[in-house]
């Protein structure tokens, strides 16, 4: 199978189901940003971090592929003529969302209370985590814009919302593990 197809040379791409849309369509922007997020999470996973965090990041990457597949599926062609779903994969469920919440709670228990916003940075690994968090927020904004036009599975949106929170807590957790100083943002008066 060749990587290049030349079918996108005029600025369109195909959704899962065959419908061609512009490469700047909100649907493409949404799952393209998920792909960007997944790459940033891969970069974070490649850092010297604890094994549990690496394991959780792999799971997150897999879930982002699921959400990307949901967003890449043409809703008008989601059901085949035989009544089966075109996208035959396990979807994001409540347990996936609960896992993020549980992992956040575990990390948060090991951290000092947060009394102020913190400035991103302090260690390169922490910065990678903050970049992933901010890309996740953008992915969520784009996905919610798409959802308002053409609704899709609620749990996909919930997962992205929880994931950005998870990445914030993970950034603080990694700061703590790496003994990086958290710089509080204290507004000047």
C-alpha cells in the first residue's frame, strides 16, 4: 500500500465512508488536532517518567485514536446497508473517563494543595505535558464546535474534557517527581 494517493492534491480528503470534504473542514481540523495531541503525548511518553505514567499515556493515545476514528466517520454513512456500524471498534465509555478521574485523584493526593495558578515550565518534561494540555484544550474546542453542527458520542467530548484536566494534574505530578519548582502566578496589583 502506498502512502501517497494523490487524491488530496486539490485540497480535499475522504472521511471514513468515502465522502470527500475540504481539508480545512471543522471535522478534519478536529481529528487533525487530536493527531497533533497524540504526537505530543508520544513525546511526553518518551521522557524519563515513571512506568505507570507511561502506561496511562499509551492508553490515552489509544483512546485518542478511537475518538479520531469517530470524528473521521461520515455520520451519514456510519450505518452500512446491512444495519451494522461502519466503525466496528470499542467506543469511549464511562469507565475510560472514570480511569482518568481515578488517576488524577491518585496523583493529586501526592501533591501540595494548589493555591494559585502555576506558570507552565520548570523542567522540559513538565513543559511537554503543558503543551499537550493546551493542544488538548484546542482539540476540545474544535470538537465542541463540530458537536454543535453534527452531534456525535457524548463520551468522546467528556473524555477530552477530563484529559485536559488529567494533563494539568500530571504536569504538577511530574514537577513534584522531578523536583522542579512550580512558579505561582501572582498577579501584580
